[in-house]
C-alpha cells in the first residue's frame, strides 16, 4: 500500500445524501463537498460515487453553479449508504515493476464500524464496483477493516490501534497475530505499530487517522492534549509514549511531531471527534480541518513545515465533524499508475480485471 503523499491519479468521494448523519446540519454538507472538489480537481482527478442518474444530474448542476469545472471530475453510478469513502471505499495496492506499476484493490468487509448503523450493504459493495469500473484485480481478504483504521509510510510500516482492530465488534475470531498476518499479506506491512485508544466522540472505536499519521517515511505527526482535565489527555499521552519507543521498518527511531488538539467541539451536548490529524494529502495540496482561530494557525504552520512542497488549506470543519468525521474520512486516494503517467486521469493500459485472493481461515466471504 503506497503512502498517501505519493503521486495520485485521483481522489474518490461518495457524495453525501444521508441526512441522518448530520441531523440539523445536512444542508451545509454538500457545499463542503463542493469546496473539496474545487480544491482537489486542479491537482488531480476527482471521482465521485452517486446513487442514481438524478443525483448525478444534481451534483453536476451544483458544481457548475458554484463555478467548479467538470473537466477533471468523473461521476460514477455506484450507490452508497453514506459518504465515508475512507472506510467503505477501495484500498489501492501496487506492484512496482522496472518500467511500470500494476494497481489492484483490496476489498475488506465493511460492517459500519461494528454494526452501528444500518443499512450498510451498499457501502460494502463499493470497492468491488470501483474495481469493475477501473478494470482492476480485486482481492477480498474476508475480514472486517476500514481505511481510517490504518496508516502507512509506503515502505512497509503500518500504524493502527488496539481499540479498533482488536475490538470484538470487528473480527472476534482473530488474534492480534492473525490480524497482523492479514496486514502483511494484503498490504505488504512488514512492521506493524500498535497505538492504544482513540479520541472522545469517535464512533469508529479509535481510528488512527484522528490520532497519528505518517508525514514522510520516518516521521509521524500525532495529536496531543495539554489540558490534564480533558478526557483526551490520558489516551493521547499514552499514544505519544508508545510512538517515542517505536522504530520504522529499518529499525530506526521514528521522528515524532506533535499537533495540538483544538478546543473541544460540542454539538447538542455531544463531544465531536475534532482533530487536526484528520487532514488529507493530495497532489500539491493538504486539506486540513479547521476548528478554532487560536489553534488553527499552529496546526497549519506545523503541516506547512512537514509538507513544504504542498499548499496547506484549512477549511472550517465544524459542520462536517457533526457527522463524526472530517476530510480524511470522506476521501480515498488512487495511486498513480506509473511515475510517467498523467496525474489527471490519463492512464496506461490497465491490468486484466478479476476477483482473486487467498482465504486465511476467516469464515467470512472470500475471493
């Protein structure tokens, strides 16, 4: 699995339509997606899943109305239950050849974060549908996994959390060692690093993309909470302690960079999982969720130092996070096919399609 900062062919989104995910705030959400498309489409192709022809028409009309060019935007009739493409979308993996790169998709089982929200059957079908559209091989490990629960440096090191991957609402029949075997087999992860608990308000049981992310192969940026009275203080302090003792795949200590947590965000008395770590790295740009005028500039400045060749853009995320996710949660990157291929959708000949994989005694669906 390539690192997120490696060149993209496209970013995949699933257009929001489930009003229950943002009760009382849904009207603002399509406008936020418009801004995501506006910022990303000059940098790379944007592929959007829509439920039907009527939604396709309305999305195109909204984008045009807001002045967004459709030249680098593609819409696909791939129905979804919700908009969290990081978790239900395709996870792309690559095989690098001397003069080319082969691309494939890993299709994990999606059970809506431990069966929390129904239905989720359409979301679970998205990776296989995308593989059909792109004509790519599709590997189905047969176990439950979400894209936001893992982060990789592209060289064999993977970050995840015990609170999510070892949660009995995911794969209770698998041990830590067996889960690690899947990560090695399907993502090429040779060095698996385990953090502990997630942040307050996170309904995913502790996705790592709210906690710690690779910024380059040897650097991890992680959230810290300075207020000992805050409910995130203990978990984030423990994760920082763990990171300081961890090494990369070559055995070298990781460089740790900290991001502040924004002041607590509440809506209708509920704590939101607001974290600056939920940024998205695209070609030439980093989209960062913004929450507060005091801490936003600190987070932006930190990310600018970490990504000096990219423009860091902070967008107000106080409405989007009411859905319990931010920019990383709604995006999924498609790697470039080869170092010489266009980053705007023009690709060399694709590999033959076909669904394949190896069963690892899961008892679930297999390839």
